[in-house]
C-alpha cells in the first residue's frame, strides 16, 4: 500500500508565482483551507478525488510535479528491506 502526498516545494512555488495564498487555492479547489493546510503539512494523504481535482485545476503541472508517492513499510521490515532469518 502506498500514500500519496503533496509535493510541498512545488505547491509553494506555484502559490508564490501566482500570488495565491493557501486560502485562495482552497477556494479554487472548492475545499476548506484547513484541508489544504493538512495536505501541505503532510498530515493527510491526497485522496484520488483530490488528485484528479488538482490535476484538472492546474493543467500546466503533471502528476509527478504535484505529488510524491510514499511506500508503507510492512511490519517486521526495516527501510523496506526484508529481515534476515
């Protein structure tokens, strides 16, 4: 299973270039600003629906520009490597 997080540096550069605040981005996406804040800090993963919405609203950016895919380490594994027996 994987988690998809926002690529925070890319989003921050986008906001600066467009002179937008996180609140302005939230309004454009039709979501509350607290959810944008949670996405930006990594407290929440980006849902498939929100990924589609971001890609639609920011067509000049690709999936790889906007998001970071993080793997989840299974129990008994360290850094994704299997434990020696």
